[in-house]
C-alpha cells in the first residue's frame, strides 16, 4: 500500500499501473493482484488509510485538551505537516482531487473532519472565545474548504514546502482570533519560528 501511495502521490491515479506498484514494492505483479483485484481497489485502500489517519491526528489533538480555537489551529497545522511529510496523506489528498477518474465510490470528503472543527467552534462561541458573525457550522465548512484548497495550491506551486505558512494564512484570515496568544497551537512552538 505504501508503494501505491507513493506512486499515486507522485504520478496521479490515471498514470499508475499495477505493474508500477509491483516494481515499487519489490513484489511480483501477481502478488499485488493477490492483495488487490485492480487499481480501483488499491486506490480505495489508500483512500481508506487516508481517512483513518485524519481521525488519528484529530485524536492526538483532542488529547492535548487545548482551548477549542487552539484545537482547530493545531488540527489544521498537524494535518498540513502530515500532508507535507507522509506519502499516504499526499496520495489520499491527490486521490480526492482525482476522484472523478476513479471508477469506485470514495467517502464523502472531509465530512467527519469538518464536523469535529464545527464542534470546537461551537464550544469556542459558547465560551466567548469566538466572536464571529458566521455560524460555526458554516465557518467550519469554509475553513476546511480554504485549508484543503491552500494545501492543493501549496502542492502544485511549491511541493507543499510552504504548507504551514499557507495554513497560518487561512487560519488568520478565516478565524482571526487564532492570532491571539491564548489560541496559538503547540505545533508552532515546537516546529516553526512563527
């Protein structure tokens, strides 16, 4: 699966063959077919892993017990770092973009991810830490759309080398209170000079 993820991330779904995956994994083509009946099944498996990884990132952020707005910022920054650094995350994001080319039904994109952000934004509004005219559900949808759009542009323009900076731009533009020191995520303290 990791070989398939690397291939999908680098070359895109249409260009990847089962032979490519076999070569990258050091397996025979027959061995790859033993595990995955076709390229669509392989794409589904990689996408499923992508959607397993997102909740793992969310759970790690929840365990930090940060204030809600800081949790949102931390989630987006950790997701950005994973999209920059992890082949499986890169592949999942690319397969979502190419979903119309895959003859299989993929999950609704970022549904649970958006729901979690919405819940944190509702909590922040209830405690007075989020003064925003946009309702939390709509704000979460806009934030997730802006974030995944920014990661896409970061990938196309700079191979995601600037994804953290673009994520901060999204956060500061969409949820301006993320500039407040109370809402700064721990990721920034450990990984950037920002």
